[in-house]
C-alpha cells in the first residue's frame, strides 16, 4: 500500500509529503513502562515502514552509493520476569543512498523465535536477567533457553545482510536494499554463530566464532565469498567463556579467553552468573586463517574484559591489535537504584566500565606482549574504513555515552599516527548509533568519505539519518534526513557498498 503522510517538521525544515509505500504493525502486548530501556530514547517501535521523498536538511551528496543498516533490540511483548536491554527482538533500520537520493525502511528480523511469539501473542522465552527455566520452550544461545533474537550485530557478506545474536544463534540473511527475508543461514554449526563475524573485503571471506558451555567450548570458522562454509575447527578454552568479538589480519585470526565467565559451580546448577577474575590474564589465540588449535600461539596480557576489537595488522614479527580495554569490568552498581537494577545499569555504562582505547602488540617470535592505553576517555563502539580491515589503518571513529545510560552522545575521530583527535557532540538529548565509514565513490584517501548514523532527537521528538564528512567531523553533518517516525536507540551498524552488492545480485 502507498500512503502520503504530511509531517510537520520544525524549523529550519519545511512541511513535506513523505511517501509511505509499505506499512505493517506487528502484534504486540508491551505496555508503556518506566523501565529506562523501554521508554524515552529506547521506546520500542511496532511499525515497519518503507519511505521515500524524505525531508532533507542540506543536500544528500551524489558521491555516496550504498546502504547503512543498523540493528536494534526492540521488544514487542511483555517480558517473562525482568527485562534486560539485550533481550529485545532484532529490528533492522536501513537507509539506501544512490544518485543523491535516500530511501528508508525498517523490518523485524523474522527469526524462528520472533515468528513463534507472534503466533502465540506473548513472550515464550525469558531473558538473560531471569532463570532460564522460566522459558516456556527450549531455545537458543550458549544458555540454551534464550530466544535467538538476531538483534546484536549486522554485516553484509556475499551480497546479503547477516544479522547475528550475541549469545550465538542461527544467523539470518536478508536483502541489503529491500530487507526481504531469506531465513536462517543454512551452514550454521550446531553451536551457532556469535555476533561480530568479520568480513574481509579483499577476499570476500567471512570469519566467525562461537562458544558453548560444554567442551571444547569454542570453535572458529571461515565462510568463502560464495557463502560456503570451508573451514570449521575447535579452539578449546579451559572452560566455558564469554567472548564477544574477534579480529583478523591478512594472514591470522585472533580469538580470546577473557577472565570474565560464568561461575562454574552455579553453572552446574543451571544458573548463569558471570564473574570477573582479575587474578587471571587475558589470553589471546593467534592462528593462521585456515589453522587449527595446534597452530595457535597463545599470549597472556593484562586482565580485562573487551567487548569490541577494532583493526589488527601485521608489522614484521608483530601483530598490532586495537580495542577497548575495560579498566573496571566489574563496576559498582549505579547509586540511587535497587542493587540488581543498579548493577545492570552499570554493566552497560561505558563510564562505569571505564572503556579505554587500547593497543596490544604481540611478537610472534619472542612471545612478548606490549600494551598501552591510546586515550583516557570512556569510548567504545568504534568503526574504521573496512577496506583497510586486516591491514594498517590510520583513522578510527569511536563514540562516547551519556553517563549512566547506554546512549551515544558524540563521536571522536582518532589519527593513530599523530595521536590527534577531534570531537563531534550530537547535541543536547540527541543520541546516535554506531557510525560506520562510507567511502566516497572513487575515494582517494583512507578518510575520504562519510560517517553515517541514525540520531534520535528527544527534544524534537523525531529521528534522522546524518552524513558527516569523515575528514572534518567537527563541521557537523553535511545533511540530515528526517525519518518518517521516531526510532528507538540502537547500537551496531554497518555500511555496504552499493556497487559490490549489485555485483553479487547481478553477476
């Protein structure tokens, strides 16, 4: 169906007619709530839209071709027990750019769990803050009784979107331009796919890992450019672990054994309680891309927890890896709240975790590890030009958060060669998303392109998509595209080149 909707936009925009060519409202039972991750900037959406003729403040550049896609935890039903912000259903928001025009759409990821709850008209699975036995059916994930919401990460590989779940699920494929659903990935191993598979744009390969509560506890795999599983091998750890991300270089893949994991005694009782062990090191397994556990070289470094790695590359006998080191992986509960709620809030607050941009250097010959903070600000959820993934890169783009909340308040650009950095605050009560780098058509330099982000503006009660010149982020957005509805805040996002997608779709 096609609707023409009149949207009254505040100055300096004009009134405009937005064309809504598709609208669908999913079944939902979620009631208005005072839960901080169910209202305000995290208020869920229940409508799926396709919209063109969007209002634009500024001019959409004609030298950008591709699609920006962001994943979001977006619950639709009343939770079984306590709601955690990582429990929501996966919703993808996408903005397609071509020839100076933009088209917006959003869709729920039709996972097996989402479809089952739509049919039931209620929640079937309990979330991570609850006893798994409260779930009404067996489920997915390392805990076994969770819903695979496919709500954490999103990449584009072999011409298709792949959405993934942080506790390991099926992985779901969609069309990058239309968000048409192709269903669960067929090659998914028994233990699923963790969030944060890595796409090597040079080879077209995708590298992934998973983890479980039974031996060997962790696996690693490679999927080729035709979406065929070509390598899958165990990389054992001493027990169940909670890795969240991996990294790669031209020749090596990097997995981790972090000193934050479920209490083994409680795990035997079916209880999942993560504990930090500062007496243990952070361990890194570096293995050839098509290697096995026997080929892995293990390194030990300072204890921490790391949610997200940035780039890694080879430099002579060394491998250099950048990521976000947590100075306090086990923060005290935020004050003024019940202890359990305060602890949950602190565990997803970058300021409480004290996340620092950090560099590790691993010497493959001597086994030596050197490491240092690169910035003392609380930063995370970084991006860089993915054409440089696995090779030396100069620029990195991070976000900082609203203290006490899982909301992104601004961007920082780092020059890793000079140590210089530049900031762009999003503005009062304006909250952004992870901002991937989108190269200009015929880009000449590493930072010759745009950072793309969805912004939710609470004062104006609307959302927009912004393009920021990566060479000069302090200048602010070059254009702002007003969305047809206010969307909930979200985290992980990706940029995919339009020409590359079309080459896969029309070989």
